[in-house]
C-alpha cells in the first residue's frame, strides 16, 4: 500500500489539506497527517484540524510521498522547520515524490528541488529569481520527475487526483474521480 505524509502546520490552507487527505484515502492510500507539534492545528480560515500524529513520531517512517499543503503562514512554518527540509531531501534522494501546492513550493525551493525544473505555485508564492533554472508556468498541476507542484485551493482536487495517478495509476484515479461528479 502506498503511504503519504501530509505535514500540517499552524495556518495551513484547510481546503488543500483536507482535499489531499480525503481523496488519497478514498483511493486506498495510507495517509498520515502529522502536526509539527502535539497541538491541534488552526488552519488559515480558523478551521481546527486534528493531525493523526506528530512529525517527530514519524520522522523515521517510510513514505512514498510527502504532500505539502500551502496557506500562510503554514507554508512558511513548513519551510522554516529543519525536520521538514531534511525529510523532503531524504525522500527525494530515495526516489520518492515531493509534492507541494499553493505557497508550499517554497519548501521545495528551499530544499533545492525546484532548481532546473518546471514548476508552479500560487502567484508570487515563490521568488523565481532565487531559483536557478526554474521554468515557471501557470498550469494547474505540474509534474517534473518526482516533483509535483500546484497553484492553490482551486486546483487542490486536480492536484490530489494527479497524486493518486502517480502512485496508483490512471484507473484508480478515474475510480476516485467518477463519483465526485466533477464537470
């Protein structure tokens, strides 16, 4: 079974976090939401999220992907946490996926994963002048190797469905997407 870590930081974008967790679980993926500490997470619009565990409790666990929700200041808390940067680098070095939406691609940028890659983010979410060789595009979801980026809350469903396809294939993506009644 595929395993995905979704770190939750204070001030994350709840629509993105919940959409990623929900759709991946619908696909049968084991999703572990982990708070940066042991407190409930108050998201950017005031919704309180209860992570499954703490980041410290899963640092040595094996995951196929890390999926980072955006939102501010949540994405900055992720970017400024050395455990997150080390985990992103470790997973990527081991051939695993690193995915980020909205402002969270700034985490991937800090880890050096956007250098010489095609990527996207929320407009202004990353400073493209500080990322060597980035090919910044306005697409809803961008996959470049094992690095996946997306624009924001409005693209969260597309992002999550793409993550399902990458981990489990087109057929499972379609099985999850069909009952969602998307246009």
